[in-house]
C-alpha cells in the first residue's frame, strides 16, 4: 500500500517513505530522511537530517529524531541516525544524529524509548533496549541488548552498559555497568546480578549460578582486577554468559567500572 500522508504534514522533496507508512497530522519529514514500511509518525513528529527509521517503528507526538548533535564543536552537521525495526519512541523523545568522522547514532530493533528520554550523538543501543521516562544519555554511550535504564537516570558520555543489565531509576551513572548486573545510586554502584531480569528472560538457575560465581570472584576484595578476572576465568565454566561478562570487563574503556560499594554485605558481593 502507498504511504498515507495527512494533509497538514510536510514531507520534503527527496524523502523516502516505505509501503503503508503513515505520516500523521503536523509532522515534518526532511528531504534526506527514510521512513520504513509500516512506520507510523503519530502527529507533530519532526524527522531531520540523515535519519533512517525502521519498518514498523512508531513515533509519538513532539519527538524530534535526527536533529544535529548538541556537541558545540559540530553544531549544524547533519550526522547519520539509524533506528531499527519495531521500535516505540514515545512523546517528547529527542535522538540526535552523529558527529563528523563517527559512525552515527544507532538504535537497535525492538527498543522502547519512553517519554522525554534523550539519546545524544553517536550513541549505540542494541536490540530490545528500554529507556524509561526522562533518561538522559550523553554522547557515545553504548548499551547492550535487553538492557534497561530506569526513569530519570543520567548517563555520562562514553559509558558502556552491558547486555541484560538494569540501572535503577534516578541514578547518576558515570561508570560502566557489566552485563547481567544491577546498578543504581548517585554515583551508581553494583547491587549484584539483575536476577529478576535474567529470570524473566528465561535464564535457568544453572546459567545464573555460573554468573554468580564469576561475579563473586571478579568483585572480591584485595587483588588487582586483572588477577581477579583470571581467577574467575580459571574457576568457572567456560560458558558464553561468563565469557561475555569477563570480556566486557577486559575491554578498554574511557570510563571507570561500577563495582559494589565499599563495605558491601555478603549478599551484594555474592550477586544475590
């Protein structure tokens, strides 16, 4: 089916609209934008720059996607933005395009960006990521698949959040959160594994036990991090989950790594 464009909408010359896309009242789609098949811009949505919106994605009123970066060094540059299929982008969300020399801003498939959340330039979100209301991501933030960030959380630029991690609401996050972990606070620290999220995702107790053992060894007190990572690798089964956890912590980063708070009780250290 042909795209449906409300009479009050403005679609600039050059814009490409997929089959059965819907451009609602008072929307504006820029001339370099691509709106995928079955995507829906509900009303009062602005799509700017080199934005690519995936099939089946829904964007709600007063969202602005693809606007130039707010990085003062690159203002006015129409950087790339790619949003995957079947995402939900709620009211007032802002997603900026990338900066020159970078690969652009990327949102995976099946993500939910809830009201008034902000994704800055050059962020990379995996598949099925959830940002709750008023989450603020600084530039170059990376978030793994199935991670969730609670409402009102501010994330420092260049922070990495691993797959299946959960960051509690109203957190100030300035350090990396390892995959499968639960973090929160201002400044945020680890509270153990994201057990509720893992069980909801279908992780059985054997998988969780392997991650718990690795977590306990990595965040034990005393030895340098490299030694603790080696101890965890030697003492735990070589599962894909444990490898993902350890590889994340070994990878170079521009930010510190979140850890349990000093003096944390045994339950926190044990990842329970």
